[in-house]
C-alpha cells in the first residue's frame, strides 16, 4: 500500500466530517472516556477535554468513584460515572458490567489514560472489548499492555480500533526490546497493526501510523516540547473526539497526530520550545481545525 507524509496539504484531501449548520450536539457524536485513577486523575481530565476540543458533541467520563465528583466539577460539560475501585485506587475490573449499555450508545470509547495497574487494566480491557462490535475504540497507556493475548477479540471489531503506544509501550505489548522498536519503528508499527487488527499510531519524534492492510503514514513536523507529561492523554482524547464525529479510524489517527503536533508548534512559538503544558494544547485545537474550513 502507498506511504505518505501527513501534512496540511495531505489532510486537505481528506476533510473531517462536518455537522450541518442547524445540527445539534447529537450530530457530532457521543464519546465515552474510561480513564484515571486515584493517583492520576488528571489524565482523564486531559483526555476528556481533548475529545470535546476535537469537536465531539457529548462527553461521558467513567472513572474511579473517589475522584468522580472532582472530575465532574473540573469538566462541567461531562456526565461523570463513578465506578467501583480497587484498594490501590484503580478502576475495579468487575466494573465492565456497568458500562456495557453506555458503550453501545456511544460512537467512540477511549480506554486507558491514567490507569496504572497493568494487570487490572488488562483484565478490564479484555472484558470490555468482548462485546458486540459497533462503537469505535481508542486504546492508550495502561490498556495496551496485554493486547497481543486478545488479538482474536480485537479482530471482531473489524478495524474500528486505534491504539496509540509510545516506543516503551509498544515494546511491552509485543514482548520485544525497546531498542528494537526505536531502530525499526515503521516495520514494528506495521507488524502490530496486522497482529491487532487495528490502526496503530506509534508515537515518537516521527510518528508512524499503520493499518492492518499495510498502508503506512508518517508525521514528523512536531517538536520536542510535546514530550511532556499528559501529552499522550491529550492525543488519545483528540483521536476519540474525531472518531465520535464520524472520522474513520485511519482518518482520526492522521488528523489527531497532526492537530496535536501543530498545537505544539503554535505553543513553541508563543510560549517557547520547552515548558508549555499538555493542558495548553487543548485550546489550540479548534483554531487549527477552523483554518482548514477557511481554505
């Protein structure tokens, strides 16, 4: 399949779905963000806000019960569901039963940001994905750990899946050395996409996007300032928001990495090349998207 560099010119040929001028928030899709833990509640905040900034119409957040009220106040635009949690302050894997109906009513579901207990998150993710296909999924951070063991479950979702690992997470996922990922990222991204029946966005100074059928794309126009805490949570939320709007998994990944990178470039100019914050990326996203509608 053809390769391509993701640029503004490239994306102008694959425009994002746009609601009609008289459309309501239902037309822009519903996104569910399942994220956070007692020790990292901010990951859910960043990812969820990013989904709205990317244009999703309705937002739900499912997180640990102990932090749910705080997130509800921090993101007043969202419906927040407090889930049972473990003694370690993580979402209890048994909570999947409470989410089935909500997932079926959502256009896109993001799982993983701020969920730290890999064993618990892996069990939770495997059970959650063992559902009727329909919603599109983004899997990030803690949700990535043992995906190789449930490749058959992922296949049932027929490609409506985007995973967003960095090199260390990819190495852990595939059971290989991180140096192997860094030395051959394009081939590793392609391998993972085929194995997991998913669109893969392998994050790094150059991000490699691969599809299960062998198409590959690259984005290398970001900057080192994006390598900061919470940046990956923001990217995952953008992709989820774009999926909710109706973008394809590949399109959402392509647009997501571009919007994320371009937001970093704008902040590098206005704040400086280092020291801007992941949460500052959020407000840049609508302006960048609007520029495409003006051209």
